[in-house]
C-alpha cells in the first residue's frame, strides 16, 4: 500500500509544477520526473495474482476448506461411511417402527426405513455436488457462449438467441423439467442435462446485458484497432470483465440447483431411490419432522453448509479477480 | 516556452506550404476527387455515416437515420496535423472513427495511400490497422482495467506477430520510455496511474505498431489542465521523431490552433470551412467559424473587454432531421431566405487553400461579418469593401486575431475550453 501512496505523491509533484513549467517538461524529463524509483513488480500470471489476493480472505478460505472437505467426503464415501447407505437394518427401527436416535452403531440415528443417516448423508454429497457443479457448469457454458455471441455480434444472431431465451423463460420451469425428465427416464446424467437446460436462460440474459455495455467501451475499440480478431477481443478483453457476474451468479446457482434437484426428487423424478440425495432425504423425512426432526435437520444443514461454502468462495473469487483490489 | 512549442509545429510540417494542394473535393461525388499533390496520406471522399433509427422488436425496420457525418471530403497530407473542430455532436469523432473503420461508413471512400479502406474486411483490414492508430479521449475507458501495462502495450505486437516473447518485453520497455513512463511499471495495472500517465500508456499502445497516421480523438479534454501541455508536447515530439501524421479532433480551439497545420471546422455533420491554421484563425470566412472563434476568451483583460462575441441564436438542429439547404442557415446571422434554406452549399475553394461551404462568400452582395481584432460584430448590410480582405491579408500570420498578444504558444491551460 505504501509504495502506491508514494507513486501518487510523485505524480502530483509532477502535475503540481503548473502549466508553464509543465509545458517545459519534455517526455524524457517526465520519465525521469515521475516515480524514478518505482520498483519493478515481477510478472505474475492471473491465477497467481488471484491466489495471492484470495489468500488474504479468511472467509473465502473457510469456504474453500469446506468445499474441499465435501469433495473428499464424496469421493471417498465408500471408505468413510460406516454402513451401506441403502441397507435397511432391523435394529435401525424401534419396535413400533420409529427411527432410532444416535447411538454407537448409528452416529446420527436412522431414517424411517432403518437406514444409517450418516452413511446416507455422506453418499448424498455425491449427488448434490455432481448436480450442483455439473448442472451449473453446463448452464454456465451455455449462458456465457450464448450471451457473449448475442451481445457482441448483435444483429440477427442476437435476435435469434435472445428471443429463444425469452421463449424458454416463458415456460414454467418445473413443468418443463417434469415433462423432460418423465420422457427421458430419470438418471443423474439426464438430471444434469435438464437442470442445465432450465438454468441457462437467466445466465444468458445477465451476460448479454453485460456484454452490451462492455462492447461499447473504448478499450474494445482500441483492441479492434490494434488488429485483434473478434475471438481474441471476446476472450481477452470482454470475458475478464464478466468474471464478477459469472461467479456471483454461479455460486447462487449452485444453491438453487441443489434445491431444484431435491424438488424433483420429492416428486419422484429426481435421483431414484434407494440412491440417497440430500433433497430426497428432506422430502422423505419431512412427514416426521415433529417426532424425528433430525431426518430433515441434517440433510438441511448439509445443503446449507454447501451453499454457504460456495457463496463464500464465490464472493472471495469475485474480489480476487479484480486487480483494483489492494496489492500487498 | 512558446519558441520551443511553435518550433515543434513548423518542424513537423516541414514546410507543407500554405494550401497548394486542394482538399479532396466538393460535395458531389462525380467531381474529380483526387488531390492535386501526391502527398495525401489519407483522402476522404464523400464520407457519410448514418446511424439508423430502428423500431420493432423482432422485425426491426428503419424509421429514420441520424446523419452523424454527411458527405464529407478532405485529405490529410503526409506529416501534417489536420485539426478538426466543432461543437459536441457535430460528427467530428464519428469522422475520425469512420476513417479508421471503427464505424463503417454508409457511403464514401477512405483512401489510405490510394487504397480504399471502406471495402476492406477481416484480415486485410486488420493488416492495414498497423498503419493507423487512434489516441482516445478518455484514458480511463480506453485501457482495459484487467490487463497490465505490458499486456496493453504489448498486445499489438503479439497480434501482428512483430516480436517474439522476449523481444516483446524489450519493445514495451522501449515504448514506455519513449512516452515518458518508467518502464519498471510494466507489470502494473492502469488504475495505478494518473490520467496523464494513462494517456501516455494509450499513446505507447498506439505507437507499438509503428503507425504512420494517428487519429487523436480529443486526447486532452479528459485530462487535468496542468497535464494537457505535457501531452500536447509529447504528441508534437513524437510527430517529429517518427514522422507521424495526425488528425487532431478537439473542441478546444486554442489547442487546435497550437498544434495544427490546417484546420477543418465541422457543423452538423458537414465541413463548413477548411484552411491553413493561420488563415482560418486570422480570416475565418464562414459565418459559423467566425461565431465559433469570437467565443474564445482572450487572455488579455483589455482585449477581452473589447471582445464582442457573435452569439448564435437557437440550438443545433437534430442530425436526425437536419434542416434543408445549408445546415447552418437556421442560426446564421446572414442567412438569405430563398437561397440558404433551399440549396446546400458545397465546399468550394474560395482562395487558394482556403475552402468554405457558404453561398454568401462567393455571392456578389455578401453581407460581411467582420472578424476584427477588437470589434467582432455582425455588419449586416455593409458595403462589399467592408470585407477586411486587403488589410487583413497583410498580417494573416500568427496571432493576428483572437488570441491577442499571448497568441503563438498559448498553452491550453490558459486558453480555456470551448464547449
């Protein structure tokens, strides 16, 4: 920070000479006059800089740790989970058919069918993460490609893409998803596809709007003048300015997507039982929320932690991608 | 100070002479348009840029057009600085952008060294872009805030494959040195620089491809007054050093006077007058130019007291619906009904090297508007000999008219800004 201040002062010193004196300053003199001892900052790649800035953000680091933990849990589920998540245990139900509470055998208790809740939570992370990340990634790619193309090239391409987006948005998304899933037979891959198709439209709108304003900026004209191709302009000059909306939208989208999956699971069109997913666990447990609140509490908590973690990291990344953040 | 500064101008001109070669042509396109001398680097012929006004959501249809630039012809000679002045919205920036093909001309040709740019596309145009660059008005908007200085200045080198990786870095340092930026700052971001420094970086980017022709689109209007003179001097120094040709767009009349060899005045999409710097400022012929110049404050209290500006009535008409005939007739103090509001005057060479688009200048009973040093007033029905041609032409040189004693090298700081 301090070297920045020094530069500013030096700049002001030059500027403060007054018009007549300043007019005498030739280009060469100005070079000597302005911050002659400005230190050379080593060249770093964008990702190095992003990491440097992200490292200072405690909340983002916590979020990142949580995500890494979740990923580890999901990947190593068979080794971590104490039981088979689909196995129904006789001792997992009381004599009257109620789920049992926490015990040595079932650390978080069991669900209504006598299955180990902890194991189901651990395996549920797989579905939720895969859906959250892949479906969002799919929506993101579609949204960015369509939004960039429509916003930059304008003309009939824009009309076509944006009107198609409007048509898509006019559909009731649940009805649309239900129709698609029921025709295509539910599976994880189909779910990712369907959720992606449903969620690309708002992303396209957001990106399109941003591109419309950025393409009119003078630095884009300057890039065109230096002989950049359209692809280079889009990639090097416009896309970096879209990082903030993309990250914010994606981190919010991951939450929405996980919940969307649970909704689909609830009506039986999501992940098919007995494969566990958090959303499905909530919908199965909600009938018992008074007598066995842990059935909804734990999966709900997991969704919340996941969503929060992605939001924290998203927030941190958005700031870290902005070079106008203080350099330390 | 003024010595160094005006030396820069004449040095750059290299004796381009006072208007021997004609500007491109008159309004009608069928007239021979090639300039007489072989020294025109850029020839603009019948350039028009119309922005369509559209309506409808799915099926867009044109309901009108904003005639930002309307049939403009001129040329820019090798090594000169052609000033282009006019009010906001008169189309001067659009003209500059159309020359560089940032905005595609609706009609007309832009010849660079004899080759038409308006019909070049894709790769051919990208290759030509090495020859022409632009310095932008807003140094905050014209540099990509997410790129380092090295990336910004080095990008043209990469795009055109002018240097390899290590040569690129070396060249960037060299360019930064040239424009007066400490080369050690090359890995910094634009927001770490002041406005003047950013403008220098923009200039370095423009120089990277070693262009011959640079459009300076109001390069100093967004800068602090104290920085302006530095940038102007830098531009002049670079012109001398690299033999650059400038199209200098500005609304600040004193800056244009300082830097230009010839000056073109635009009004509502058309060029109304074009002449050598000294001639235009000394003996403006077009009523609009006269009014424009009379509005410049004189940095001398006594002269300023005597200055009587020609205050134009009304507003600039909308370029979407320009008035018929001469675009200026709605506000012209000397307009004649039946002539000016019907027929559009073409840019004609009134005197050698002095072009103006006004019916009344060539008419016998020209009601003169005298642009005197002391009394700049409209003499509505004055006798023909009231035209100060004889007396004025004697000292048509520098400092004769509006800027008063401080004339020659008035820095923009004290010259004031003309809206």
